[in-house]
C-alpha cells in the first residue's frame, strides 16, 4: 500500500511536537490557516490535519494554547471561506475560552454562521456564553432562535430561564417547542415553575411536549435529592386530565419513587383500577420493579380481569425484576388459554424457576400442541438456574417406568438430562436406550452421546445385547472417540465378545471395534474374517473397512484386488483410497500409491474417486495418470478436472509437461467452462 510522503511527515511532525512539548509557532499556524483561506468542503483536508496536530501538540500547555486560540480568532474575523470558519469553530469548541465569546457572538447575528458559533459556544465553560446567547434570543430570527434555545438547553443554563420562558408562547410553533424543550433540559425548579406559569398560554399542540419537559424537570430534581419539589410536579402532571395516557404513565413511574411506601401502594392500587391501559401497565411495571408484594398479590388475584397484553407484561416484569411470587405466578400461567401468556411465563421461569419447576415444565413440553410452547418449555427446563434441578431429573429418571405406554414426560426428562449433562442420570439413560418406545430410545441415545465419556463404555456395552442396531453403534462410537482413537478404549467391547449372546451382537461389536480404531482390537477383526459364519465374516470385514488409521491399508489393497465379491472389492478399494489420503505418507508417496490404485479400481465410479484425489498431489505421475483417462468417455469429465487441478499447482515447475496435458484436454471435447479454463492456463504458460 502506498502512503504519501506528506502524510507521513505530518504524522511525524505531530508526534514530534507532542513529544517535545515545544512552544507554538503562532506565525507558522497563522500562515497555514492563511494558506487555506479559500478552503471548500470536499477538498483535501491534509493541510487542515496538520493544523489540528499543531494545535493538539500544546493541549497540555495553557499559555501556548492561548496563542493558538488568538490566531484562530484573528482568522475567524477575516473574509475567509465559510468552510474554514466551520473548521475554526470546531477547533474553538475544544480549546475556546471566555476570550472567544465576543468574536463568536458576532457570528450569531447571521443565520448562516449562527450554527457555527453555537457549535463552539455550547462547550466553552464560561457564564459569559449563557449571557450572550440569552441576549440574542429576543432579536434573532426564528431559525437562529431555535439553535440558541437548543444550545442553552444543552448547557443547562440556569440563568437563562427568564429569557427562554417568554418564547414558550411564540407565534412560530417550532420556536415555542424549542423553548419548552430547553426548559426541560435545564431541569431546575425555576424552569419547572416557568413551564407551569405559561402552560395555559402554550399552544395546544405542545401540551404533551410541555408535560414531557415538566417530567424531565422532576426527574432532574429527584436525582438532585429535591424529592418534595419533584413529587409536586409528578402529581400535577399525573392528575391533569389534559395529558395523554402515555404522559400519565410516565408521571406515575416517577411519582411512586418520591412518596412513602404506604402512599406508593395506594397510588399503584388506585392506578390498577383506573380506565387508562397505559397507566395500568405502568403500575404493573412499577409494582414489580419496586417489589411491592401487596400490590403484586392484588394483580395476581385480578389476572382474569387483565387483557392478554397486560398479563404478558405483568408476568414478564415479574421475571425481569425477580419480584415476589414471580415463580408461583408463572407456574399458574402455564395453564392459561393464551399462548402468549404461556410463553411469557416460560421466559420468566427460565430466570426465577427452581427444581420444583421440573415436573410442570416437562408436562407442558409433553402436552403442548403449539410447537413454540413445546420448544420454549424444553429450553426453559434446560436453562433452570437451580442446580438442584439436576438431582430432580436424575431421581425422576431413576424411578421412571420406561416400558409403560406413557413415556411422553420421560422423553422430556431424558432430553433435559442430556442437555444439562446430568451425569447422575447415566444409569437411567442407559436403561431408556433399551425401551420399546422409539422416541424415548432416540432421545436416550442422544443424551448418552452428550453426557457419557469413554470410560463409561463398560456400562453401556450391554446395549449391544438388547439393541444391536446402527443407532446404538453410532452413539457408542461417538462416546468412545470423544478423545480420538485411543489404545485400550475397546477393552469393554473385547470383553463383551466373550459373552455376546448371538451373531447379531457379535456383528455389532465388530463394527464398533472397526470404528473405534483401538490397535488392541485389530487381530480380533482379522480373525473374524476367517469365521465360518458368513454374517460375522462380513461384519469383521466391514469393521476393517471402517478402520480410522492406515494399519490395514495393505490388507484393503489386497482385498480390493482379490475380494470374494464385487461389493467387497468396491468397499475395500474405497477404504484403501481413504487410508492413503489419511496416512502420514509424504505427498510424493501418496501420489505414487494413488496412481497405482487407478489400475486396481473395480468400477468407473471408483476411478472417479481416485481422479478426484489425484488433483491434490501434483507430480508427473499423477498428471500422466489423469491424461491417460481422457480417452475414456465415462470418466472424461473427472479426468479433465484432475488435469486442470494438477496443472494449476505444477505449471511453474513443469511448464512444458502441463502445456502438452492442457492441449490434450482441449482435444478431448471438454465443456465450454473446462475449455475456457484450460485455454486461460495455456495462455499464462
């Protein structure tokens, strides 16, 4: 990436100034500003960045910073461009002092530059700023008045209340609204008094805006410990019928924070019996937030009288604030006719639920017709924050009758035990994996996959006695290989072979041994190949083809060539190719073995597998092998792809060889896309 020298120098100079703490060169700063006198928006800011850095270098030196301020003010009063004035005002907003106020005040007279001055003045820590802004209010144009009011509001200018208040009744509605808003931002008792005094004369369209500003004043007073004054304002707004339900609800939220606990409960109970839904919901929220047990109990008793939305808000607030009776209320709501209420209850139980919720949640998950509720109940059961829930799940599972016809709840216990990793439930999960119910069996196997460890295989191996199927084998393999192929992991399986009740169990054990890949079991599988029982012989063979390491690679090669049936030759060949690719041989050796394997492929589909592998091991042999297959129509596309893949990696070393190969691809009736790629590669050679 290219970086211009001037940018590097600017960065270097800035860092040098800051490091050295050198004095500001006023003449240099002024010259730089004069150079950009006609700067316009959109032009390069490189020079302005250098000016910024020069000023920033003296941030910690008040005397030098005063020099920079003086230079900026001098240029600001010149006929420089509007864009440069904007730049200067932005700098003054950072370093400006009372010295800047008179100059910036001059900019307030023109609508075009007033906003620039306001931007700078809003951050200058001087009471003189408030006086200047207030002085300009009465005579300024409406557009400037709005900016001045906004600036005074942001500054929380207490001394400007008397200047702002008359503008609440301005004929320009935007100015009046800005005045009302500014008083709310100032937030003092005087500002609130000004709002109240002119409330009747304020335009009707601004009534709620005025109420909002009154509430802002009350909030500010409450935070400043002015509880009595805040209470009066909240109460006036709350009791005023002219304001909206939303304003009343906000006033109630503030009012209950300022009164005594007894008065707080009275207010909340009164609000709950009112006709304004927004106010009722505010009362519900406040009761839960403030944990008012008496009020919460009354809401619980009146649940049937509440709208669905109010019930949802109530239950959600109980959970959000972990209020009294939250768990009991949520449990009761699980039987609600409203799905939304049930879902809110489940969300609350995920926060406040305990071990006593295990049964109700599992009942809900098992019986719910709505899939959203079913899934939410399951998630809540898993998320229960009480560790004792694990003990309850283990007890329920240990006592469960998995052979009865009703196992819906047991399915939910099994699922939760797996996802919560309840190790104490392991014996019950093993028992459930042999149940007659297919859904229960499936969940048990999934749970065992999550909770069991390789050391637990000895406990689980008897599953091959009762259920020697592929699902059980898959689970046992997943558990046994959690730490990768390990020597000794198959010990329980080898012991089981000595007591296996029949061929099906032995065959399943052979498959399990093959996929576990424990070296101690290799000879057992090899011996199984010689069994007189065809089914066991086939199972041993399948176990060897599943072997995860290269230990049986030569045997697979031999079986691929000499297998008793085509199906065995195919399986052995595919295992052989996989083992070549997964072996620790060098790429060159893998290329040799794959090239030789191409001649052993029993069918065209296996040749395609080898061709796909050849592209990953580019050398002269693999390229020659791929080219040799271009003449076979059934595998031509795969051969063409292999040639392209090999040449992409080999071209820099064997350009002539690749040119010849690519020409042969073009001569072999390739697809349009293949021909395009081949030609592009030729062109680059």
